[in-house]
C-alpha cells in the first residue's frame, strides 16, 4: 500500500526514533486521505490523525515480540 513507509521493527530497523514513527504515520495519513497537505479547514483533523496513528504505532512496536531476536538484556 504505502511503499515509502519502512518497516520499523527488528531485525529491519534496530533503533527506531520518534521521528521515524511520526514520518511513517504522516505517510500513512497522506496516502489514505489523498492529501499531501490538507486545506486549512482540514488541517486539525489531519494533524490529529497523524498523532493518533503515531501513538498506535509506538504502542504496537512497544509490545511486538520478534521470535529469535535477542533482548537487549542478553547482550544484544
């Protein structure tokens, strides 16, 4: 669907930043809304959607378990 959104979980990406998560959320919202930049009357809804998607993404990444991945406590 959104080819420019990169995978944000190990082993594809080891160090994911808040900026990475927000960029993916922005790309997603742009794709589904069809707007690169919304008109002023849609800007608040657009920005709110980006923040909601970013929060959901961070929550998901925080609980995913990747089989076979070493935990940071085990020495990486």
